[in-house]
């Protein structure tokens, strides 16, 4: 959860930052945009490094960078200073994302790996729905700098736990591999059609839901005339669909083979997106249909995600770190594209969201068919 919490928890504080630092809203928005850029690009670096030097030491280094970013942001007196601190935070945060997945793959395979991925995904999907509300409360009570103080304290505690309790999960034999073997990890993975299809399916299935979170304020407030407070509740409901889907997949492991589980989840997502599109053309877009259809879509994402992640990281166990980095980068890239598409296609309806979700889920279905 730590990998993306600093992204979502800071969103409610943007207006206060603009006032305090005397910056334009568009410039303050760069504290989010540059965080996303760092979060995506940094994942490509941590993967191969952890394949060579081990997960534990690289994770400790990533958490130290993350902590340094918070300590630098607390006394920021200009927007440029704050943006630099946010980039540093993102470069530390992405280490937790990459290494969390890679460490699971190191210690488990098959059904056990899918169960652990489902648990990991359940936690990660709670972040975008819970963190903004928490950030809003901290900002209202103590100011926006207190958000970084709270995050610094949390990461310090996590760093201590990693140092004291976390074992090295990468087999010792991996440490003797030369740089050429490690650098070749990306090349080996990208040559594998199976890996490419798993990554495409995982990226289109997983972060396409970012489009909903981006469009939700506009759809609920301006189109459906609901209050800003209700928007948070509806986002939590959809996030619960993600967590529920991951929990359901944990219950079905052992009964469903990996690819069958992924296809079942993807089919549910296609159904949810189709419901949303049908509701639009029937003139029945309302709070129930919008939230309900997206909730169904999220259940499918929660079911498919652990299988797709486990499948991608199992293609080349010797390059699990690199696989995790590529997988995470692809997810962030597709999530950004889906969000951009919904933002550019602005027609005062849920049509753009429905089309984006349906296109993403159908693309994932086609990729799964090729695995």
C-alpha cells in the first residue's frame, strides 16, 4: 500500500499548497503528474537491480529514498522545491511496488502465489479509495505539511520492520550472476510472447479502472448532481468491488487453473462495462447503474489481477524482479492513457467511461486468448 499512498493522500491538499506557496493550480498539479512519471519509470530500474543484488537490500535503499523525499517536502518554501521532493518520493515508492510482487514470486508458486498476490492486490486497491479521505482530514486539522510528517513516521516504522524482520527472498545462487545475465532479463522477457500477452492483459484489466476514479467527480457532481461528500462513498464502493473480487479468487484457487481464473474475471469485467454502455444508450444512467456497473467491472478486475500478475512473474523466475518492473510500468502507462482518454472525451455523459472500460476489457480478453 505504501507504493501509491503518497500519490492519493496528497490530492485533497492541492488547493492549500497553491495558496501557501503562491503557485498556479496547473503548476501545483505537477506534484501529482511528476509523481506518476517517477512511479512508472523507477519500476524499470528496481527490477533488474533486485535480480542482481537481492530484494532486501534494495528495498531498504528504496525506503530510505522514500523517507528522504518526505523529509525534504516538509519544510518546502517553493513549488519547485516541493516538486523535486515529490519526484524523490516517487522514486522510493516504486521500489515497494516492484519488490512486493517480486518477493511473493520468490517464495511461492502456483496456487500459493495467486493467493498471496490476491492478498497483496486487496490491500493495494484500498489505497485510492481510503487515502484521499485520510489526507483531507489531516490537511483540515493540521495543514498539508502534516501529511508528509504522518507519511514519514509511517515509512520510518516500516523501514525498521524491514531491517529487523524481513528476510532475503532471492535465492543465494542468483547473486553470483553477472551483469550481462541481469541486463538481458528485459530482453528475454520481451522476446516471450506469453509474457507480453500477460502484461498487456494485466495492464488493460488492472489500471483501466483509474478512468473511473478520474471521471467520478465530474459524473456524480455535474451530471448526476450529487454532493462532493457522496463521491468519496461511491469510490469506496467500487474499490470494495476490487477487494471483493480478489477475496473471491482466493476462495476459488484450487478449483480454477490460472488462465481460467483470469478469463472468468475478465468476462465479468466485460459484462460490467457492457452494462454501463447499455445504461447510457437506454437513457438510464443514474447513481445505481453507474456505481453498480462499475462495481461489477471492479469485481472482475479483482479476480483477474492476481492470476495475471502471477502468470507474468512466472514466465522467467530468474528475472522476477525485471518482470515485476515491466508489469508495473505497463500498468501505470495504460492507466494514464485511460485517464487521458476519459478527460479528452468530455460529452457530459458516462459514454466515454463505458467505451474506455469496454475497450480495455476486450483488449485484455484478446491478449488472454493468445496466452
